[in-house]
């Protein structure tokens, strides 16, 4: 009797291994997709608890473990893999997570650097910043590059994040060494750097002992351009010492806190806005809520000031209705809103009167517009 080659033990084992390989590959692909999703959303993969063996439903397993379990509800291959895989081959350990993130980082860096054409334009600029991680108490180096990419025959200026990593020291010499080594790791020649941009601190901007000065000793053509955002932040910090500017910032913040302090006030504000919008849509902002001033980020302060400038007429009208409701008795729509919220206490009326006084001053309005215009540049 002739033996069927497909029934041989070695063939069956090989086929079984091949099927297992395909299943594991598909499951790993789903796990990688979960990691990519969390990374793109800026969410942590795990917390202080991250065990897939946890049976207590009250314990949060972490974002990645929970997302994988959610995907397994509709992914039969992933579900079967999680139920049958050995405990030492789940592909979701901390080590594997970090390794996958490193591989993804390498892929992103390669996709950025491969756009730099050695034939047409091998030159590029670097943008770097050093900061301290207060939680880990370590120095962090952020490194970006700007380059000329040729896509479909057209030249386009592009910028990409090359690296974001911990470093041992924050001295200028060590930062230059780290920047050089990171460029070499990515296959880029430091000698091709034609521009460098850092903040205006002495450690970064000094001609002799700063990063830009030390780097230019090695690459003389790497022209230094100070970070305009950092310079702007310094100017704003100095300008905020002026009494008029300081008063304006305080007044804007006070108005935000007043109209957002309670559900009742916010609801009253929104009702007034709806009425004013219905009467003259082109003259009033469509926004219905004031934004608070961020204490640390000037970009978010800019958005808050733009928001407030657009809503100044609405804020003033709402405050005036609270202080002088008798002036609006002939307006049926406004009167109906007043009748719903007639019992304003004395403190509320005093704060509303303060808003009218603040933004009824010429200096405050000029300072408000000046700040908005200045920050936009």
C-alpha cells in the first residue's frame, strides 16, 4: 500500500506549525493595531496594574489590556489566541509593548529620513529642545528636522519629529554630542546641517559655550535661528508687568470665572446669546462659552483672548441685564429671561457691575485688542 505523503508525521507537524504561525501572526497584527491606536491618541498603554491574569472586574487592567479584550469580542482569531496561547507568549508583556513601540519609532524615523534626497538636496535643519521630566527627574531631548522633500516632482518643505528620549546630562557639550549621535543613528550626516533652532537660554543660544556655538564649530554653515515662540513668551512675560496689561488679564479672567461659576449664570448667558444671535447673526460670535486663561501656555491664552474679544458685546449685554433689568422691561424676549432668573443676589450684581466698569474703560479695550494682536504674531 502506497503511503500518502500528506499523512507523514513530519508533514503534519510542519503544517500544524505553519497554521499556528499564521494564527499568531494575525493575532500579533491585531495587538500592534491596538498599540498604534493608543499611541496615536496619546494614551498610556498601561498603568501601575497591567496583568492579564487579573480576575477582579473592579481592577482596571490598563488601556492596552482593556482594548485588546474589547477587540477580541469581534475578532475570533485574537480571541482564540488569548485563550490558548502559553502564558509566556501572549505578546502583551511590558517588554513586548516597549519593543513594538521602538520598532514603530524606527519605521516613522525611516519614513521621515528617506524623503531627504541625497541627489537633489541632502541638506536639512535641526530643531531641538531640552527639558526636565519632573516626575522621572531626568533630562529629555526633543529633536526635529526640517528638509526639502520632492513629491511627484514638486519640492515641499517638511518637518518631522526625529527623536524624543532621555539623556544623562543637560550640558551644552552633552546635548551637542547627543544630537550628533541621533543624526548618525538615523543615517543623516551632521555636516549636512544648514540651520539650527533652539530657545534663547544661554545653554542653547550662547555663541561660545551654548549648543549653537559648539555645533557651529563643527559645522560652520549651520546658521542659528532663535525660537520665536520662546522670545515671544519672554516679551509677553515682560509686558504683563505693565499695570494696564495686568489689569486687562485680570478682568478677562474675572469675567470668565463669573459667567462660568454656576450652571444658573452659564444658562442665563447662553439664553441671552441665543436672543442676540437671532436678531443680528452677522454681528455676534457664534460661541456660547468663555474659555479660561491657561497659566502656562501662551498659545491657549491666545485662543482664550480671541474667544473673549469676539464675545465682549455679549458679555457686556449680559452683565448689564443683571445690573439694570429695569432697562429691558420693554423687550419681551429679554424680559422673559429676566423673569426666569430674577433673584440675583447682591454679590452677583456687584461682580456684574465690575465687569461693566472694567470693559467700559478705553484702556482695558485697547489692552485687550493689543494683547490679541500681539499674541497672533
